[in-house]
C-alpha cells in the first residue's frame, strides 16, 4: 500500500509527486524508501500493540524536514573554552530566573526532594541548563523529526525506537501525538528527555494519572528527580571542588578518568584556589581542567624564571591552572549528558541556587 506522499518542511511546505521530488542533502528524494519506512513503522507499531488510532494519527500526514538532516550532519563544532561555556550557561540572568523559580514552586520542589532525595537546587540547575526553565520552546513536531531522521539513515534503528516509544507514550497517557513537539533530535519538555528515557523514568507529579513532561511542570520535575535518583544521586555529596594546579602539572590526567584521594592529589601539587592545602581526606575524586585553554595560554605566557636564577626579591610563580576535583555525582551527571563541561556547569549553577 502507498500512503500519502510526504510534505517537505522548510521555508515553504509543498506536496511531493512522483515527477516532482526534492533534494534531501543526500541526492534525489527516495520516495520508495519513504513509503517503506511508513509501512514498516505501521507494522512495527501494530506488532507492539499500539492503538490503531495512534498509528493512524502518527502517519496521517508525514513531513520530511530537510533542515533536520542538515542539523544532524553538520552539528557545530564545540569551540568555546570552559570559561566561556560557564559564562554562557551559568549567567547572572539564569541564576536570577532560577531563584525566581525556587520561590514560585516551593511545594513542588519540596515534594520532589522528599520523594527522590534530589535537592531542589540540583533540580533547578538541570531545568535551567536544559530549557532555561521552560523558556526554550519546541521547534519541531516530534513525529516528523523522527521520520526524517529515520529516512536520513545514520541512526535509523535508534530513531525508529524513539518514534515507537513516543507512540506508546502518547497511547498510554492519552496525549495527542501530533501535538508533541521538541528539538530536531527528539528531546522534549522542560528537561529535554528523549522518548525512551521518558518511558523508563517518567513520573506523574500532579497526580492526574498521566505523564506529560511538556505541559506539566510537576510531571517534568518528578521525572527528572526519578531519573537522578535511579542514577544513584547522593544528596550529601558535592559535585565539584574548585582547585588550582602548578604550571607544570601532568596534563594527561585532567580528563576526570584518573581517580585519587584528596590526600593523594595534595601530594602531587593540587591545592585550594587560595594555594592552601586540600583537606586531608580519603575521599576519592577525579580531576578535570580545560587542557586546550591551558595549551593556548602557554603559547602567550612569558618564559618563567628558573628557580636557580631567582633573586631574593623574586616570588615563585603561583599555580596557574584552574581545575575541578570531581565527586561521584559529577559522573552521574555525565550519564545524563556525557560532557564534563555540562557537569561542571550543573555543579556551578546548583551552588548558586542553594
């Protein structure tokens, strides 16, 4: 069976006919492949006992969105330094807005904390980082985003799984599937969950019998709290600890993979930011710094005075490398978003929102 031809979604929407096809960044649009995808989704959804009404609604008027293919193939290279990234993500405006949200939702944040043992400042930090407290709006209809990415083919199996999961979520929670919006890559709601994550960790925060993380702040916060709880969050433990390192510190161990106790880090030159010794504890932590920024600074740093040539009035150079000791909670954040800089930003923002 051949279904309605896809519409193309861009500056203009237009129907596609057999003799009038469009380019999709990979050559001429393959109408047969598109039809096969629609048919396969229909069969797979029926096999997984998704209601026919949800299947029909999902596949009623499919759109192909060329801009999504472009975004997937040309993701911007990450060029910000860690300092620039933190200035952007842990901005004064985000701190102010987070403080307002803390005052706006005291009861809800307290319920999340009591049920899942996730401090309110941590929930607020994730909310701010993911959607600027709900300010970032959905750009694409999720069904069409997933169909486009399935067609594009780079991660066809993954996005097929996401679409089927979204259909199950809509079915189970009585949501209109074609009204569910998100990012080009399929993340949705206040905390930007993909469907399979939502299916596993979604929670009903407003007790209405449904889970809707797009329109319900309560559902969104409870889902985030449940996810962090299942990741093993320790509410008594920090995320990061600001430190400084000597200029000649071994840069090969600054990616967070090497773990040592505070005592051991202290022995090889790690100090507090004021240069005083670290707490002499046996707590095991990693160590992270922006090695690219360090290398860039080295290029412009004046040659240091050799210790044997120093005069009595000379002062030895102070530590010059800013770094962070990383607790287990840091690595739990990386299971949410596998970026050390993201995890540091969560640590910084959550401290500001205490």
